[in-house]
């Protein structure tokens, strides 16, 4: 079963500040993780959240198992 992606307003605001190519790569990376989030996202050391990388930029996400949601924090 596929996860859905929920972008928090602060994450959308930060995404709009990034160069267009970088923002597009981050969105594609997170969309790719819908089928198997733990395979495509890396766990942050010492934190209960994950990261998606696009070059020098990172998106911080939470995986909400009960709701089958990938929640993008920033």
C-alpha cells in the first residue's frame, strides 16, 4: 500500500525559496518514497525523523505509520 504525502505550510514556504531545479528534485525524491519510505529516506542520527536529499539540500520528514502518511516538516 502506498503512502500519501502531506506538506506542512512551513515546508511549502521553504520549498518556494529554493532554486526551481532543487525544489523539483526534492519533490520527486519524496514522491519516489511513497511505495517504500524507509528504502528511499535516510534516518537522522539521534532523531525520530528522516531526511530526503537533493544535492546540498535536505527535507526533513516524519513517517506516520498509522495514517500511512509521509509528513514533510521542512
